[in-house]
């Protein structure tokens, strides 16, 4: 079993990955990885957490997209 936190621009979410899922995901779960997580939410002492069923890495493009907006005034 593993417990970890996911962090993004909106906040932090506690996660738990039980033994069966962890065995198949331990190579994907690494610090600093950009992940797509699926699972169920549950409460742990009044805090929400995700019970992870699946996880996959997401490839991040090195060249960010810049969007220019014309002024409406």
C-alpha cells in the first residue's frame, strides 16, 4: 500500500493506492511525474482522498502554446 499527495494549481489531494494496484503502478508513481489518475473518492477523518485504481503518465510538451488575444476596446 502507498499513500501520496497530488498537487496542481488548484490544490493538494491525498491519495491511497492499495497493494494490488500499487504492484502494477509502482513504476508510474514517481516524484515530479505528471499523471492522469482515476479512482474513487472517499473520506479519511473528514478529509477527501482518492483511492487510486489506475494511473498513467502524461507527456508534457516542451514548447508551451502562447495565445494572443486582441483587445475588445
